[in-house]
C-alpha cells in the first residue's frame, strides 16, 4: 500500500489537485533520477512505465537520459532493470512513418546508439540470468539493430566481450531468449554451434528455434564473402543434407520414399524455405564463390535432396518453388552439376500435393517391410522431363508459382550448355498416337521434346490456362537461343502424317499457323506473346529459318495487320510483331525478297509507326520490371492469372538488338547481308591466316638474320682473301723485278766473257 500511496501522491500538486501529463512525467523523471531511496526510484519508474505507451513522446523526451542513468546505477535491482528495459523497448519501436525524421522510434534509437557506452551497458546486462531482464534486453538490442544496424554492429565489435556475450545466449535453454537473437558474428565457432542446435532440435522437424538459427546463419553469410569462405572451409556445407533428414549415403529402392512423403506442418514449411534460402545465398549467380560452392555442394550430396524435394515429394507448392529456385542456382553455369541433373531419374508422385482437398487419400501403399511406396503405375522419368512437365502444367496440381520456378530451373540447366540444347532439340518429335502401355497414367509415351511440343502446339486444349503455351514457349526459346544447330534440328521437324489424313507441316509453320488462329479467336495475350517470342528467337541470325517463314505469304500478313491497327490490339503484341518483322528483313539474305519486303514496310507501315511500336513495347512496365528469376508470388496467384508476360532472357535479348532492327528497314535492300556467324567464321579464318603469315614472317626474319650473318662472314673472308691476294701480287712483282735484275746481270756477264 505504501508503494501505491507514494505513486498516487506523486500525481497530485501542492494543494492535492491533479496535474497535467507533462507535469506528472517531469515530476516522476525527477524523482527517478534524484530520489535517495531505491524503492522511491523504482516507484517512479513503474509510474513512467504506465505512461510510456500512451504518452511516448513526453516520456521519451523528458526521461530517456534518466532511464539510461538508472539502468546503469540500479542494474542490480531486477525489478527496476526490467521496468526500464520495457520502457526503452516501447520508446524505440518504429512508428512506420515514411519520413524517419518524424518517427519517434527512430529518434529515440538514434539518441541511444549515439553513445557506444549505452550499447556496452546493454551487452553487460546479458550476463544477468534473470529471464525477463535477458528477454527484454535481447528484444531491445534486436530493435536497435533493425533500425540502425551498422552503428550497433560497430559498437558490438568494439566491445571486447560483446560477441562472446551474444554467443553465450545460444546455450540458453529458454527458447524465447534464443529466438530473439538477431545478430551474431561468424567466429567463436558460431556456425558449428548453430548447426548443433539445429541438429538437437531435430532439423527441419524442429520448432521455431530451427528457423531462427538458420536465419542467423543466412544473415551472417549474406553479402559477406569472408563468412562464406569460413562456412565452406569449416565443412559446414557437408552438414546441409542431414538437415533435410537425408543422407548422401542413403541407398533406397524405387518404392522406399520416406523422404518423399512427409507430414508438412506449418513450422516445417518455414524451416525448409529458410534452409533453401541459405543454399541459394551461397550460390547466387555472378558471385566470386559461386562455382566453388556449387562444386562443394555437389560433392557433399546437397543436389540430390533438393532435386527430390522439388520433383518427387509431396511438399507444399511454396516449398517446391523454393526447392526449384535453389536447384536453379546450384546448376546454373556449372556443366558438372547440369550433367548431374540430366542423369538423375525421379519418381513422380502419384498422390495429391499436401494441403490439397484430397491429401488424405494418398495414392501409396505399404510394402511387406512396412515402408510406404509409390503406386507402381508411375514410372520413373528423367528429372529434365519432370521439370518440363511441372512447367507446362502436365501434373495438373502445381501452382503458377511452382511452374514459374520450374521454368527458371530449366533455363539454368540450359544456361551456357550448348550440348544440352542440341540434345533436347533432337527429342522434339510429336508423341505417337498409340500408347504401348495403357496402364500408365500418362496417355502417351513421351520424351522431353514431345511433352514440350504437345504443350506448345495444342493451345486450344488449354484455353483456360494460357500459361501452358507461355511456359512451353519460354522453354522452347531457350533450347533455340544462340544455337544454329538446335534451330536446324527444329526446322526438320514435321507435324502431321498421311496415316491420319493430315498434311505434312513443318514445326515453324505450325507455330505460325497457331499464332494466326490464336489471333483470330482472340486468345489470351499470353498465348500470342509466347508464340511471337519463340519466332523472334528462332529467326534471329538464321537466314534459312527466315526464308522458310517467308515462304508462306500469309505469315507476313500475320505481322503487318496488328502493327497497322490503331485500336483493339494489345501494344505488346504490336511491338513484338514489329520486332519480328524487322528480324525477317534484317536476316533475309535474298536480295529479291528484301527488295519486295522494304516497300511494304515503308509504305504500309511507315518508319515512324514501325519504330514507335517497338519503342512503346520497351517502355511498358511489364517489360521494364521483369524479375531476373522468373518469379510469380503466391499473392499474385490468389488474384487470378498472374501478370507475367516476358522472361528476363528475352527482355535482355530484345534490349540488345532492337536498335539494330529499327535501323535495318532503312538499309539498302541490294546490299548483300552476312550473318553474324558467317562473319565470325570469316574473321576466324582471317585470324588463322594472319597467324600463319605471322609465323611465316617470323621464320623469314630468322632466315634473313642467319643469311645476313653468313654474308658478313663471307664478306670478312673475301676481305681477308683480297688482302692475301694483294700481298701475293706484291710479292710476285718483287720477284719479277728481282728476276729482271738477275737477267740483266747474266746478260752483262755473258757479254763480258765474249769480249
């Protein structure tokens, strides 16, 4: 009673009259700071706590300094410390204001973190074992970190014991405290201790503590190359498969699928998603460590459980989508990992996806060993084929989110993999009409290519789902992109047969014909966009494909008509038609055909309209803001058909080439055209010639140098011989003179004897 009496009297003036809130707060702050007795200070703090929620500004502005002073002075008093920490938590929670300058939470946070001594004080309080003191202290540190992460991290690192005190909290058995840790550094065995906690909590089957621990690891690795190196070098990647409850050495037969059929509780879903995000953070495209981490993950057996989770399990759609994105990053640009995927055979589940209305009636059985097994009616199939089946909706149970992820995973499989493009192009054959095994659930025996062609060409059978054609078009475009051999194989495909009374039609003409029919029947714009994107990629830098396309006069009209219409036509379709028409002109190597085509472009369409159609497409929001990861969010799907019209690769392809197409129609049609590949071939030949000539030049220079040295030697020898000859001639002359003298003397001697 004495405590409440003091609190009540503190709210009254000298004459016992109630005071204003400002006066009351000021008086309580003064009492909390200056009272001699601890119980008086505690009573004042409890009074301020009562005001703190409704009158945050008044309490914070008048008492923030006092709270920090009291926390330092009376930290040994558990009740006082707990109350002060609660008040500080209330004061620092952001208001959500767009302008941080007027956000009270941000304002009070800045005042606290301005002095590093305040952070040191909070770190010191972590040593208190009292549950509520630790809990509110960790909550406050988390709030400060979310608002001013850089400043708080600097203060923690500057404190010699800061990291160790945070690390010690990981051993606290009270989950609510461990769950609120938001920051930790990657030393003092942080990764190992976190992974041990996850293992103790039963991996993905554990509670929210598992999610928090994985999230901590993920936050430490994000944007931090040194931490990623440390994580890999301490063999932490090897522990990832076990977190999935999957062992790389686990040998299971076709029907042993305990890993594939699981009970997916809500927390397990969250744990799985954050673990898959952790995998992705280590193999993000274009990172310096990506290739190394991809190779290590393959060696450690991370790929297999991710593939099984994505393509064979009964996981919810959101988990499958996350698995597919993780798989995509694991194989993107890595030929060994891509080969692993194409060699992997998966058993497609014959049961409904978990959480679906029929999930209770799983199509499985229990064998004699007590193991759950698949229905024997579903045959195993290659994982690449399973990817295509998910993308084009052949399973009839997958969400748009999962199908978009499967398409992105297929794109990553094709990325920088020309051999895979050619192999898949070689399987592009229509499926047979008869089924050799009628007991199979699938109506026709199919290859990856035939499954893709069925989705691409049978658009009228999927009018309710335009993304069947759209996803098939994206996949087919990636098979053809920048690969003339794949285009050649695709040109050889013939649809229809005499046995069915159908005319033989090439695949290229079939797609163009489907585009014509879809346009006339006002099909969903996604169908038209899909076909147009395929044709743009197929005809680009492929004169033979252009010639085949233009061999049918109606195909030209398909493109010209939408461009010239002023209304009733989607601007995306108009832009793509203009782009495709420009490609036909640019890569048409027949001078006669180009001369015929240019007047049509200039007179019926006009340069301005042609350029405007392409420019408008480039400026559309759906074109400019395309996600790199071909992503459909679950909330988009809940509203109906998603607003996904283009994939990132095609947008880049368009942006890199549209200016060339715009310029092409004003070029002289009589100018011979050369494809990029022919020019590259010629350049390579010229480079080889230059290299050969340079080698010849080098050998000639060496020969010249050798001959020059030989000439010099011969010249020296000649000079020596000439000098010797000169000496001999001189000696000969001397001898002749001497001989003449001797003859003269002999003659004189004979004359003297005769006389």
